[in-house]
């Protein structure tokens, strides 16, 4: 049997096949949790979203991919599945590509809940900040934090989905980090897990929150795009 077939979820854990990350997550992502992934441009956010979609399809999940960035690629999904030797069913993938913030709002208000009810589901939104970032203190930001995110939290906990939100960044002039996710603490309060991806020249997954717990020190895991695409195979003895 191929060793990669052993990565299927155990006890409802969704594994990434990145061993250090899975160990830090106590075996993987849990159902009913929201994970935020944020970082600067070209840090790997979108390819990480494709990895999560591929792993979820491999585990037999229905994947709902809200592609606000319009960067989704079925070729990326097939490439990751091929490199990792994973069998997936593309028919379990539901993709929507809203152009306007009003369209995102309609999706969440009118159709998302019923789509998520159709079995074990992974929700990926890349990126939740795309269409509301230009008016962070305007009406769209208020709707995002007062309406959309509370609904996402409700759906995630009630339906027990695996939810992953990709976020862009804003400068952090007062904090110890160079940047923070769009919305700052307002979006962080909705999330069970928080990953910050480092700049492309020093790629690092920095775990700022794990299963609602804040580590005494941020856990730093070096990574590469090759690692995301290929996984980490066991060396032959």
C-alpha cells in the first residue's frame, strides 16, 4: 500500500502531510474550527489554499471554494494530487468567483448554509478581505465583521465544517510584527487557528494560535512551495 494512503483523516483530523505542522496541530485540523491564514504577497497563501482543497478532496469532503481573488486553478489541484499520489474526485469541488462584495454577501446569506449541509465539508475563502479591503472603516467592513463572519462562525460550529479563511495584510506600525491580517483583532477573535506566512525570501509558517490556545512562543515551521506541492516523503532505508 502506498504510504500516502495513510494520511486520511483519523478521528476527524484533517492532516496536511507537513509533519511538523500536523504535530503542532495535535494531529491536524479539527471539525468545527476556523483557521486564518494570512501573509504578504507571494508568501504562498493561495497555493496553501489549493493544498487544503486537495487534501480535503482526498478525504472525501465536499469542498466549497470561494475564489474572490480569481486565482483558483484546477491544474494546481491536479498537480498536487499527482505529486502526492492522492486520488480525488473533482466532482466534489464547488467553486464560486464573486467579483463584488455584494455578491459575497449574497452567497453567505442565501446559499452557503445549504451547500455546507451536504456532507462533510471544507470551506475555503481566498481571500475574505479581497472585496472589502478598500473600505476597512466603511460599510463593507461593518458588514464583514458584524454579519458575514458571525454567520461563517455559526455555520462552522453548527454544521461542523473545516473552515479556512485566507486574508491579506495591512501594515502594523504599533505591534511587534511587520504586518497584521486585515481587520486585526476583529478577525482574529473569530478564529481557532491562526497562521502567519513569512515573506517569500524567508518562508516560514508561524503559528500564532492553535485550537483556541495561544502558545507561549510562536511556533515557527520552515516551508517551501516544493514541500506544499510534494509533501514530505519518508526516506527509504
